[in-house]
């Protein structure tokens, strides 16, 4: 196993852990009837939706998922040499 292979493996494992943590930190979209009423008011009156913690976690999730996919492809290409 080469050094590049080991580095990509370690980075891939770290990304998997980061992806799991970021997904678990996000709040659920369905919080019952009271959550749907309050959520509707929040989206109607909320002006800073892009600056909330949920929006930030959503962006981090997307970045982590893309990087995880890239490292998965890189590992496949490295192992098939």
C-alpha cells in the first residue's frame, strides 16, 4: 500500500465521521403540528434564512458529501491500478 493510498484512506475515514456528525446535528424537518405552524411563520417572516445554523449545517453537509464522493472515486481508482 502506497503513502498516497494511506493518506486518501485516512481522509476518507475522517470525512465519513464528519458527515455523520453534521447530519446528526441537523434538526428534523417535521416536528409535529406545532413545528409545522412555527416553521411556516419562520419561513414567512425570517429574513436571514441563509445565516441560520440549519442553513450552515446544510451547506457543510453538501460539501462533506461531495468530498466523500470524490475520495471514494479516488480510492477506487487507486486500488484498481
